[in-house]
């Protein structure tokens, strides 16, 4: 096994086509096939299923992809460190859009304070939960804060923050009348402004309606919190948002919460990492900070922003 073989294997996984991988790496297709065959022979396993002229990763291949990505990442970091002549620890984290909008910056400030004089380079990405899970599986992130949904057998999770979602409308909407309550059947008649596919909020909302045999009318999708707020303000539809994100608009009565009979939209955010993740000191320190803050501490950070 060589580093070059791992690079070729990862590129094949990216392209899922040996010919395209060869073109990308500017080598012959036979060299690509030889590298994959050598890895399969060395580890006595099958990395790809070959069906109808298409490639599919086996379970062993998925594991090999994660570990190979980790090795290549470590080699890249080693080269940068040795060439620079110093060692700056790094932490690559991802957060879902809700957490990125209300908690990321105060949390990172608290983390830097906890690190003291030890300089840690932190790279943070805001994206939807599905994208972040994929990046964890491919060793592109050390950890991610995502909405708890269907658990992946390749990731491990720990509690992060409980959240409540609210159905909101503009001030003046019929459902905004004081004391009025509605139900999911009536909400089915309304138009909603939603998040993009892959969003945890979008997943939960559709799951709630489908579990009651109802469909959701969603005419507009936005991939930003501010975009959804503006859509509601301009009466494009109702929306479902975290209560953490709408405190200002509720206080100045820009938005009203629609009361839904006998139903609470609740969810939980979790910290996720790959099940085989090697935990660095900076990784452990970040997790310890989050554990120490807990629900109350997280809410205090959000309220202070």
C-alpha cells in the first residue's frame, strides 16, 4: 500500500468511474485499475461492486474511503507543518444553519477563551445537516452540530441542545388573532415558505405532516434564515422556525406565533463525529466546553447575542 494508491482510490470514489478518475489524475486507466486491485489484494476484500458497467462502494469500501481520507488529511497536515516549521493544531467543525445563525460565533468566542494562550486554528462551515453528515463520513470535518434525525451506523452522537420550533405568520394574518388556535388539518390549507432539501427543519416539518396523513403546501424554498424571514414579512407564506431565531421579531410584533392544538414541534441538536474518529486534544476541549455549558449555558450565549 502506498499513499499514491490511496489517492487513486479516493479519486475513484469521488468519480465512481475509473476512466474519469484516470482523466482527473492524468494517468492511464490501467494504472487506476492496478491500484484498486492492489488494495483489494493487500486487504483481502472487495472495495467496489461492478454492476452494469457501474461502480458501487461495498461496506468495506466505505470504511476504506473514510480511513484513506483520514490518512491523506494527516499527510497533508504533516507536509504543511514541516514546511512551515511550526505546529498549529486545527479543528474543522460544521454547524447546521439554525446553530450557525444564533450560536456559532459566541460558542467559538467561548472556545478561544477556554484555549487561553494555546493557538488553535478553527475552520467553521455552516450548511444543512445532510451535507454535514456526508462531510463527516468523508473525513472533511472533525465534528458537526446537526439536527438529530435517522442515526448513521458510521457516526457517533452526543446531546448538544434542545429546541422548539414555532409556526409563524405576519402580523395581520387571520391565524394571528389573539387567542385563536388551529390544527394541522387547517395548516395544510396554508402556503409555507420552507428550507432547502437536506435541511433538518424541512425534514422534521414534512415528517410531522406525513405522520398524520397530511401533505404540506410549500411554494417557496430558501437556504437562508433571513430569506425565510423576509418571505414571511412580505406575506409569501407561513414558516416554521426555531424559537431561538425569532425572539426579536416576536418582541416587536413583526411575527406572531400560530398556536397549534395539542402539538409541540420539538427537536434536539447533537454533536456528531465519525465512529472511528481519533480525538485530538482540541477536539476533546471543544466537546468538554459544550458539555460544561449544557442547555442553560447555550441558551445564555444565544440570549446575549
